[in-house]
C-alpha cells in the first residue's frame, strides 16, 4: 500500500495517481481502478473514493462513463471555468493581472500559431472569425473575441499556454468585454474588425512574421486605452 502523510482521501487518491502517472502506468484516457479496488488499496471507504472521484471530475481531470467506469480525460483543452473563477476571485486577481498576462504572451502565441496551425484549426478559426464579425451586440462579440484568441492559443500547440488560457478564461472574458467598449468609444467603428482581420489573415496564411507584427499592433492598441 502507498504511504501518505495526509488523512484526506482526496490527497491519497492524487498521490496514488501521481505516482502511477510518473511511472507511466496510467495515461490519458485510461480507466481508473474501481471504487472497491482503490478503497482496499488505500485503506479508505468506498464512499470516500466516490467523493474523491466526484471532486476530480468537477475540476476536469476525470470523466464518468455510465456503465463503464471512471476515466482520466483524453483531452484537457477545456477546463470547467467556475471552479477557477472562484479561485481567481479569492486570490484577488485583477484586470491588471489579466492585461499583463496577455501583453506578455499574445504576440508569441500568434507567432507559434502561424507556424503550427493545422488545416482543421484554420477552419475553426475562420468560423469563429466570421461569427465574431457578424455577431450582434458587444456581449456576443466579446464572447467570440475571447474564443478567437483561445483558438489561436490552442493552435500554438503549447500545453502550458493553453492551460494558462483556460485558467484565466473567466477574467479574460470580462476584460475583453470592457476593453472593447473603451476602444470603440475612441476609435473608428471598424478598428477592432480590422485588427482581428489582419491577425486572422496572417495566421491562416502561416506568415509568422506578419502574425507577430499584427498581434503586437493589437496589444499596443489595448495598452493605449487600458492605461
């Protein structure tokens, strides 16, 4: 039996899985031990294991397949936003934090995306771009704006970048909505459409130099009005 210091079942389960993953004995998509087997292995009740599995499903690590069991997820592209939104609120994450985060990485994300984007991802980016341009009202436009940048982050093929984007998703949504309003008040009506069109075209054409320059122009515009 694996020895653990914590009496909390959640930590026992996490330590067990962490060790198995490090040993490459459990991988993405694998079926997890049954509640009975893991309860016997860790010396805890089945009810405790059930609760631990439920918690880890809520935070996006596991998925339950009725009639089959509990599995480690195959993909981690999309994490549940609500738990992270609570964490960000409790840790006093601010719009300043979001802006600094985006200013530091967006240009590099666009560069990587232009190099690595697949044909399938281009189709998704195109669809999102068209939806953003044709959306009615700033609430919907800001949602599509956030998704547009998320798809670019996904196309970068960097899991740390994507996980960071997922973690910041609730704050990015609010920041995007607010900054769009400010820019629209001070610039010509179609400035945001123009900026996103330039970014979109450079990435789908796989021109990393233009993607870098055009994303920097976009970030500079945000910086101008954010300050």
